[in-house]
């Protein structure tokens, strides 16, 4: 078995006449953290939406975990092991941390169909373990989400992906709306996940963050991949040159 | 333990200081209202509202009054429990009063006695004599089935056509009232069998109300059903992205509300020993009001069965209190209106103060 977790071949998405994504060839291996960078409208989020089946692709192939996959909806992708932290978080405001972590996959004591009895104790225990594993510090896990700061919410959302042994974590600008200290906390979690060998795709505009966390940077421009850079071979200025179109890697020359 | 006392950015967090449960506020309001009636009673009626002042009866409290307070709200209370879970899920059910009317008519027509005062029941409607004196299970199951169908249709409409719950249940409200009138062409149905009449006799409605309340208090707190109901009301998109089958769950929520309205109809027609097509008019609004007074948020996601039970008791106390003070029913409705609005204003205020604390 190869250690490639996700691979796309000629992934393409057209919205009518708009070619939002054109022939994207991408792969990520076990234990790798890959950043996706690019200007607004470059196709980063479109790319993610095709992988997670929020939208259906126009053409191309997606290989996940060794299989050619065609997820019908985001839920199927999630069940297969692709966990996505969206910018709008997908947390229920009036529920507390364990309830949110286990939403839709609650632990139960007795199976009685929809009236299965919840196992609060086990969920609480697993939540504390999950938070510990990711290094998330939440003062009181019985607090409801509505009483938490943006950083804490983001941490809960990330902890959720980490609690369920996902095979791939995708984060769409996880720190874009956070303050300095909150960003640091989220980055800590990313480091922890990475050290545990979780493959992570990180969409970010934050160069420092990308350089710190990721092994590889894939640059999108006008719907195409224009560069695939190892962190060791590049620097911030170089990446910016690719983002703005001042440079294009040779193997992608046809794309520009 | 320093980790647990400091939040992000060095914010301190006092684990001992928690927001008070909203039910506590409702309970305090209940005590306050009882106290007001007690004081007004002492001043104007020279009698106690709550306590026993008769030498001929033993006991500290005026048990007769306490019984009436809870008995007169227990039937609408059963509906209110169903409405509570609908509101928590982020919806509304306007059809319950009409479902009560239709179910009462239909169930009662299967519960007619063959003989009345020793003579043949010549006024039995809809069915011939061969269909009288049926075992209790027949009207009971037929009645509950009516609620199941009505609630099920509500749920299917809301979940799969995506029309607002307000409209779907408004449609059912009008249609079910039509069915109630059409069933016997407007004629009331009376003289139920003894077994049917026993369901609403004495304090039985209170026992049924209490049973339903306890069952649903537990279901909402300790089952997956309850958790998903809160989650959908809190954020439907989050619930969907978490893999909850939102449409299926909504059908279940509205179906249960319909069944509880039907149960209330059976108890009501049994208690009154008759069913009329106008039964249950405005019950849906009283049920919603009980829930709202009890702290159930109309935005969904918040509230509990305990709150609704307390809300129902506040209703009962107000009705009894006004009767006790020999005040007209007109004032009663005015005060009820003020309390409903007041409860929501208080809740909004409490919520906004809550969210400012981040």
C-alpha cells in the first residue's frame, strides 16, 4: 500500500462559463501537512468543496485512502474519514462541548432507536481525552458554545475532528477571525495533530503560519495549480511571487 | 488546575459562578404570583388563597384549590409538552387545538355506550347500534392514530416541502377543524362507555399529565432524540453537517406532538362526557403560552419540560386566583396576555445579558 491519503487527477469544476478549477493534480501523504495558498478567487475553496462533496465536480478523479471515490454529500465524505473545519464551524450554540463533539454520533447505553439512552459519562470522558490529545484548554466543558470566545469555538471544532480518528483533516482558514493569542492556541493544536502523524490540508493566507506548520505549499492561481513547493526550497517572497503570477513553476508552465 | 481556571487571553473563569437555570426564574415567578393572590385574598376576601382556613377540614393547605389549579391545566398541559419539543426544535405547532377537536369527535364516536339510563342509546351518531360498547382499546387507538396522522402530515410537509412550520400547521389547524365539524355534520357525540369515561374522571387527567411530563422530561434530557431536538433548534445547518437526519427527526417531533394532542382530546372528551366540533379552540395558543412562560425560547434550542410544567402551573394559579378574588374572566385574559409578553421580554433581557458576558 502506498502512503498517499488523497490524490486528485485533473480535478475540474466549471460554474457555467467560469472555469473555477482546471485540471488540478494534487496529492497528500500520511503525516504530511500541506498548505494551499493563493489569492481570493484562485480556486482554493472550490478545490476543497469538490473533495468534501459540498459540490459535485465537473470532471476528474479523486482517490482517497486507496479507492476511487465519488461522495454523494459531505456526510459521506466525513464518514469515509475526511474531517473539514469550515469557517462557519458547524457547532450548535446551545449545546455544551461534549454534546457538540458527539453530535450525530452520540455514545449510548441502550439502543432504543431514536430513544437510545445517552451515555453522558463516557462522552464526557472521551471529550476530556480528546481535548487533552489536541492540547485544547477549555475552562469548563459544560459551558455552552454560545458563551465561548471565537478561539475556544475554533478549538472545539478542531478537537471534534481529532476525536474521531479521521484520515484527513481539511481546515479552511481556521485562524482568519482570531486574535493573536487565540491563533497561537489553534496553531498549537495543529502542531500537536501533525506530530501525531495526521495529514492536514491547511488553507491559509498567513505566510508565517504556513511556513511554521506545513511541509509543502501548493499555490493556486486563476483556477490552476501553478506551484508545488517544498518548504525547504522556498521562502515567503518566493511563494508570493507564485501567488501574484510573477513566477510559475516549469512543470505548470502551460497553466499560466 | 490552573489550566481550568484561566481561559484564553488570561481571562479568569470562576467555575462556581454559573448562570442560574431559567426554570428557577419561572419557579420564582410562580411563588411570587401565589404570594400576590395570598396577600390580595387576605386584604379583600379575608380568606387565604393557599392555606386551609376551614375548621371542618384537616390539613395545612387548601387541597381543594390546589387540586383544581392543576386539574384545569393538565389537559392543555399535555398538549403543551408536545408543543414544547416542537418549539425546542425551532418550529411551531398551531394545529394542536383543532387536532383536539377532530380527535375528540372521532374517538368519541367509537366510544359510545349502547344503553343510556337503562334505555337503548337512540342518539348514537355515525355508527349503528352494532358499533356501540366497543372495548376501550378501540377509541383509544383510533384517537391516537388521528393524532399520529395529523402530526405526521405536519412533519412531512415541514421536513420535505420546506414550507415554514407556521404555514403547514396553520393549514392543518383549519383542515382539522373542518374534519371535526364534518365527522357528524356538526352534531355533538355524547354518552361514552364507562371505561372511556374513566380516563377523564376525577384526578386521572393530572396523573396522565404528570406521566407524560416525566416521560418527556427524561426523553429530552437523556436520549438521542432529545439531544437532536435541541441541536436542530440550536443550529439546523450544524445538525445537518453533523450527520443528523434532520428531516426524519422533524417528522418524528411533529408526529409526537400530534399524538399528545390526540391524548389530550381523549382525556378532554372523557372528562366532559361529550365531544363537540368546537372543542379545543385556542388550546394551541394556550399551550404555546405555557411553554413560553416556562422559558422555552421561540428561537429554538432552549427550554425544558420542567419549565413548561411550571408555566402551566402559573396558568392554573392565575385562573384560580381570579375566581378566588371573584374577578371577571375579562381581567383574567388581559393579565394572561401581559404575562405572556412579559415572560418573553424577561427572557430576551436575560439572554442578552448572558451573551454580553463573553
